[in-house]
C-alpha cells in the first residue's frame, strides 16, 4: 500500500497498483466519459442548431436534438445516425421545457452540454409592433434560453458535472436594427444572461458562453438571399464580403463546449465576417 505507483481515481472509486495499468485505465475512463457525455441542442432540426450538434458529435458525444418541428427534428436525428435522439418541444413553453428535461434525464441521463439555439425574429415597424409579437420573441429567445439554462445547470450541480452551456446571441445584441427591436432586445438579454450565469456557476466549474453570429446562410436570412438590394446592404457591412455558413458557427459552438475552452467563461464570441468592427448597424 506504500507503493509510489498507487493511483486513486476518486471519481470512480478505483485504484491501480501498476503505473502502466493506471495510465491505461485513465485513458479508458476518458474514452468512456466522452462516449457517455450528453449534449442537448435546442433548435436542432436545421441551421445553426443542427450544424452545432454535428460538430459536437465528432468527439463521440451523444446528441439530443430538440425542436418545435417534430418531423424535422426526427429527420435530423435520423440523418445524424448513431444513437442521436430527436425530441419535439416548444421552447417558449415552460411546462414543455420541464417535461422535455424530465424525459431526457429519466431515459438518457443528465446533460453535460447545453446549446441554446432555438430562436425567431419578427420584422415590424416599432410603432406598429404588437405586445403579442414582442412577447413571442422574448418568450422563445430569452425566457426559453433562461429556463433551459437553469434546468440544465441545476442537474449539473446536483450530479457534480463540470459542464458547458453555450447560448446563441447575435451581433444584434449590440448593433440594433429598428425593424427587429424585439430580436435585438432578446439577444442583448441573452448576452447579459450569459455573463450573469457564468459568474453564478463558476464555483461549480460550469462554463457559460455565447456565440454572436452575423449574417449566416440559414432560413432566417432567406428573404435577404432573394433580394439583391438587401444582399448589397449586407455585403456593405461585412468586411469579408460573403455570407457565413452554419457550419462556421457550429465549429465555434463545439469549441466552447469542449475542454479546449476550459478557461473561457462569460464571453460572447462574435462570428460575423468583421462586422462588429465597423459598428455599422442597418
């Protein structure tokens, strides 16, 4: 018992007496941890959510896709293959969010990574925006993000999981566009929620970051793609002179969710082709 080659892995309550065996066992445990880690991605049926899920899955992490579109999320899960799970859930409804997490935790286990991608934008003149439309955006983009973050964090703390949470903000957290006031408000809220949550969860070694996309080729940008004048305006405020790809956001999300970002928390990383540096909003 006094051997200098005694190693104790307290987390698994195992010990090994030979140095070579100890390191082999530790490597094996790391592989098992990767295989058993669960990442839950909201807005996962398409676009940035699905691209993020695919990027995270590359290290063997089990993926749970969540989306309002039941058929779409089922198809996305089937397309990813393996043991990817697709669950239909309205992320603007507190009761549905709670039931979804109950199901995941009961059937699969606690989540180690949460990616909040579900979101919408509603274009309207500020003076004509209805309370219903404003609240619809806030309920999904901000309140839904908060509820998912809180629930995932509670489970991580209860299970001693040093997890990672990645929220989807936007350049519009700081650069406002008058016709999407509710969207700008929601994404600014996500940016500040990310900072506040990172401070609250730091004692538990749970990291919380956000990604702020610029103009990305997703369904939300479809109207711009079909309008040459609108596209010209987008290019005028994008130094790299192109639209970003969902996969380019997904790779940053996967990095923030990984151990490679273990000393990063409370940050919003802008992936925008240089737009933030121009401070050009419309």
